[in-house]
């Protein structure tokens, strides 16, 4: 129903937001290096999220949400902190609902949106409700998760562009898979209810003894730094041994790749359906700004990134 979710490693042909300029990003490298401070949530972050958001929705739903990019950035600034427990006030909740309604209205009249609704109703579902669920997921995980992966990767690159720009250009996909291990787009926060008394012996010797009925929360992407799986886990090594064992999209990437559908399979029952789209869009977005670094003379030899195509 949403073919953009299917597996492919073909580069995304980026649609560039009006006024977007990769070179302008490169001129802000000095500021990017201190993003944890005054620039967090500022112009440079918005450039990255605008590029990611525009292309997530273009690829997934076939619609241009350029006029809603400011709204979506506002949405994420409220919604993302709420996910980790920051209180969302009533007026903020109403604003989130209004923003989502505007984007949904654009999507439901598009060709893909109409086809999705029609197919859902053929299956006996409420078509608009199911489409709205998909829009909600795209606005949260698609926009927020993929945007954060691209943004954190760029922050990492500009700390040492002479090293990391050529490394990205050598193999953009491998670079981004390793980046996703360090900066997971999906936190993997999964609730657990124990059905029976259980004992867990951790690698550090700690023993956990949850009882039947106990509740727990797992953060599966923390396994990305497991030294028993990843040698020198805190080093950045594209194409590393076991590199495809990362859990940044919930399931091990190589296991998820073996499934016939993004709905999952016994080898990977809990993958993120947006895995391949997220990886492709993040790769292309990072490539766009890497090209900006090269154009500005910050790093590299001027060759166009394989991970980014489209009009600059």
C-alpha cells in the first residue's frame, strides 16, 4: 500500500526545499561544532529537518509539504520531548492536533492517500483512520527519527570533516549504517510484562530477578555498544564486522533484510517498517550537506556524493 517502504538501496532523488542551500550550512561549521548550546533547535537543525521531512513525505505519500515545514518543525519540538516524559500542556496538545490535521488534509487527497484509503476500506477498515495512523507515525518516527539521524551524523562529520567527508564519500550507505549504530533513529523503547519469574545474568556480572507480573522497559538500541558483538564499540568503523547487527531500527538489519516484507518475518518479527526509507533519505540528506562542505572548501575534492542526487 505504501511502496516507498519496500527494500531498495537505490539513492533517493532529493527534492530541495525552497531557499535551501547546502553551502550556507557549510559556512556554519563553526557554529555546528557547538550545537549542544545556542544552536540546538535553531536554523541549522531546521535546515536538516526540513530536507528530511520534505523527502520523507514526498517518497512515502507522493505529496509536497513545503508549506507545512515550519509547522512540522514546531510539532517535533513539542512532541519529541513529550515522548521521554516532558509534560505537554493542553494548548500544546491542541496545536499538535491542528498541525497534524493540516498535513493529513494534504495527504488524503493525494493519489497515494486516496489509494490507501480505498484499499483499507476494501479490507473492512476505516480508511481515513488507518491513513491518519500512518501520518502520525511518519510525523514522529519518519520525520523525527530520520531527521535526528541525519542531524547527529552531520554534527559528527563537522568535528573532523577532513577525515569523515572522504569516509562518507567512499561508501555512503556503509557510513550511514555505522552512523545509525552511534545515533539510532529509533530508540527501541519496548515495554515488557514478565509472564513468569525470570533470571537475567548480565555480561558485567549483575543478576536481575524480575518476578511474574513485573513490568520493565527495554532500550534495545543500547545493544549497539555491546563489546561482545562490536569490537571497539565506540569507534566509528564503516563496514565493521557484525556491522549489520545493529538494533537502530528495532531488529538486526541483516535479519530484517531477509524478510520478504517490511511487516517482518520470524527472523525479524519487530522491525521498523520505515527502515529502508529512513536509511535512504538520511543518506541522501547527509550527502547534500557534505557536498556543501566540499563546495565551501571545508573538506574533500569536489566530487559529488553518491548518496545525494537532485538539484542544488
